[in-house]
C-alpha cells in the first residue's frame, strides 16, 4: 500500500473501511486564509464548530506540507487534484 506507515493515512484508511465508503473532507481553514501547518494552527472558529477532531498525536512526524488530493476514476485513472 502506497501510504503504509503514515499514521494519519493508516487512521483514515481504517475509518473508511469501518464506514464502508470513502471519506471526503475540506481543509481546516477559512476560505481565503492559509492552510494550517500543524494542529495548533487550526483556528478556534473551526475547532469549536466541529463534532470530532482526530487526536493531534497523529501529526507526529508531519512535514507541515499540505496533503495531496487524488481523484481515482472508475477506470483506475489517477488525477492529482492538489499535490
């Protein structure tokens, strides 16, 4: 598996398996504002308005770079949306 060993990805894969479907999410920033590089950089405006926040310990070893977003078509074609 391409992302094996990356704590957040492992967590997301296990969660998607439990749900039985993909997980879709937006960035943890207000439109027009920079994306936070670490958990502590997420505005309280966001953290105070959500139902659940994944344990910040999962960011251990994070580079602070934005995550990559891929679109995988039914034919297996991979398109990089953000990378």
